[in-house]
């Protein structure tokens, strides 16, 4: 009876949908990625900050990038004061609150921030409800040099991570150009309050689906509406045939270089002051990029980039990987934007009552990390230990502990095997964690004051290449025996510290 009661008390271990556990291999890989990108951010003069995970709902506002209202995609609850609070859904809304709350911050304020964000959305393949963002932003500068620098940072960060020119592409556009096209199509972009009109939002949503639906599907959404494969009907923007043709012409603009695209855009929005202003801003960015050597194979002007709905007011950026990628099953794998952002000059206005120019970009760490994993670009180990001290003779535990501690004092990350099992099991443990070296000391070695250092990395490499035992025997030695007094220098040499 007691056993049955105990079984009833057992709780089934399970995760919330859209959340996940992160193990050491992915954690260490992400830490390496963050550190690599952080160095680029700091090289450009961005400084780190942190903001709380929780904010008041009215403070974070309605600017969720993929929705019109933050309430549609946030985790929110009432606190002890019955105030509505929410987990932050991005790092930009808290930044806007911070800038407004601390008026003595130096301007421009250039910050970077790494942090978890939460979205109460339907989870899917590669889409989680909790994920990291890694942002840079410049607040207080209306200069297009700030936007151009965002593009430079993206290029430098990807190249620091090992991507060569031609393996990534930063695509830029300007929301003012889009607004100019809307005006020419007879669609008021914003109302008297400066908010996007319903028809403009519906039109932009349709344009943002170009990659997935093609222009035929977009045209249906620009017109009366579209019925998808499941039978669900999405109401369209109700544009005229002439307006749809204009938008199709806009989306079809391309060229061999940035200047050619800019000329075509300028011709299309020649009668729209807003559109011309957007083209002029793009041209200024391109001139700055060209002046320091970032060409159109790295940064290109792409009229199809929309980015968000109520969020952006000027230049917008999206970055994609162009190197072919396949998953574990050999199927082609496409990744969306790995860096995304733009200029948002109206976000701080909610607090101050006046515009505060700002621009920035967010790195999709999880998406980029998955792409690098599939491409074989992750070189970090699964564990932090560089050396495993095996424990073959339990009577020598004090000696093992001293060797371990001395190695640590010499700056070498190591651990002593604390489990049960013979040498085979201990070396298997080291292999499971990708630990580079193992030190073997039995009673005989201790009597001779010698240690055997086994290069497990070399062993794993040989094992993957050599199939027959005879070739293995003739292969390069993967272990060496040295005097105990030489252990530090030999370990450092083998680790190539």
C-alpha cells in the first residue's frame, strides 16, 4: 500500500511547450559565439547594459515587431499591487523606457545587451517561446552613419564567426520608400495620430509574405483576399488593379549593384517627397559603406525588405546566410533573418512626448547557432575540462587530488574522475565530454614517479579514419610517458597553450 501511495506522489518530468533545456555543448558554443560578437560590438564603442526581465505592460507598449499589440504575444500577469506586468518580449522596448527614465545619459547612447526574451506564440520548428537576443542600438543620433555602422557591425561579426564574403548578405531598405509607394498607390500610410492605417498594415503584411507566397499569393492578399490550402480565408487590402501593378513593379526592382537599384527606386517614387527622402537616406548609407570597403556582395539594397509593422520609421536591415546548408537528413535547410532591425525614431516619443532618433539591430543567436552547427562551423568542446585525471588506484586518491589541484593552479582546466569504473569506463567518460587529454597514473607509475598522458583528440581523429587494427598499431602514437615533474610543461605543450 505504501508503495502505491509513493507512486501516486511521483510527478512526471516535462517541459512547457516552446521551452527547452540547454546542455553543455550548445551552451559552450553559444558562449563562444557571444564572446566573438561582443568583441566586435565593443570595437565599435557600444557599452553593455542590463534591464529587468519584467516590465509594466503599459511601459513596453504595443510595439511587438510581428504584431500590432504587445498584448497579443506576451506573458503577462498581475503583481501584488494588481498592476499588469509582463516578461519582456524584446530588448528594444526596455531600452526605450531606460533612455526616457534617465535623461542624463550621454547622447548618442550606444549600448549592447544580451538577454532572454519571451513570446507567448505558437511554437514550431526552430521557433521557441524563450530565446536570446543580442542587440546593439544607437539612441540620439539621426545620422545615417549610425545606420551604416549597423551594417558594418553585422558584416564584421559574421566574418569574426568565420563566414567569408559571399556567404552572407545584409539586405537594406527604407520604410519611407515603402510609404512613398503606398502614397502613390492611393493608400494613406499613417493617420492623423501618426499610426499606420489599417489598409497600409494589411498591404505591408501582404508584401512581407513575398518569400513564402510569391507575388501571385501577395497579389491575392493585396486584392480581395486569399484562401490557403486548408481552406482558411484571409481578407485582403482591397487595392485596385493599378495599385497592385505599382506594388508589383516596386517589388520587382533589382540591379547589378546598389546604385542601379537606387536609380530605379528614385524613378518610381519621383513624385513622392517621402519616397525620395527614403532613397536619399539609402544612398547616403551606401556612400558611407563604399567609402570603407563594404561592397554590394556584403550589403545590398532590397526593396522587398519590410521588417515589422508599427515599429520602424526609416532604414531597415535583414541579414541572411547564402552558403548552402543541409540538415541531418541531407535536406536543404533555409534560415530566415539572422540579424534584423532598423531605425525607430518614434519609440521613445511615447514617454517624452517628442521624437528621439534611434537605430539598431538584433542578432538571432539561436538561429545563427543552429545554422553554424549544421554547417560544421562550431569548434567548441562539450565540456570545460581540458584534462581528466583518471583514478585507477583508490589508495592514491590524495596524490590524484594534488596533481589535479596543481594543474588547476597552473591555469589548466581539469577534473579528477569521481565516479566508479575501470580505466576503460573513465576514458569513455572523457570521450563523451570531448576532453582533450587524460592522465593515467597507477601504482606502478606512481612508484616510478611517471605519468602517461593520452591525447584523446588524436585518438578520436584516428578512430574516425582508420578501420583495421594493423593500421591503427602503425599509426602515430597518441600517448606519451613522462616524469611526474614534467607533467605541467608536457600538458601545456600537448594542449598548445
